[in-house]
C-alpha cells in the first residue's frame, strides 16, 4: 500500500513539474513577443524624434509670427493695448426641434 502511495505522489509531482514547465515556456514566448514589439515601438519613436528635430528651432519663429498676427487682429477688433477681447458666454447649440435659422 505504501508503494502505491509513493508512486502516486511521484506521478503527481512529475505532472506538476511538467505543467509548470509548459506554463513557463508559454510565458517566455509571450515575453519574447512583447520584447520584439517594444523594440519596434522604440525604433519608431526614435525615427519620429530624428524626423522632427528640425522643427524645434523653427517653432520659436512661428510663435513670434503668430503673436504678431494676434496683436494685429486685436488691433483690428479694437481691443486696447493689443490684448485679446474677453469672449462672451458660450452659444447654445442649435439642434433638434427648437433649432431656428437666423
């Protein structure tokens, strides 16, 4: 009787080790796929960084030009000191049965 219990215990241990090994192999394969995908994403981000590097110095010039345009538009509207005028309350959307055309 003891021999049968010992054999059953050994079989259970072998099965447990086999199941754990299979799960570890599956997890390792999944981690390899994730690592490959992260490598591709990193490569893409570096490519985007390289392609957008020339934009940095030009942005200062663009912002300066836009500030001049905003000041000129504020002057056209009649805002004092070139400051933009304060917006009024937001308009309600004209949808549904209450919608009227002006």
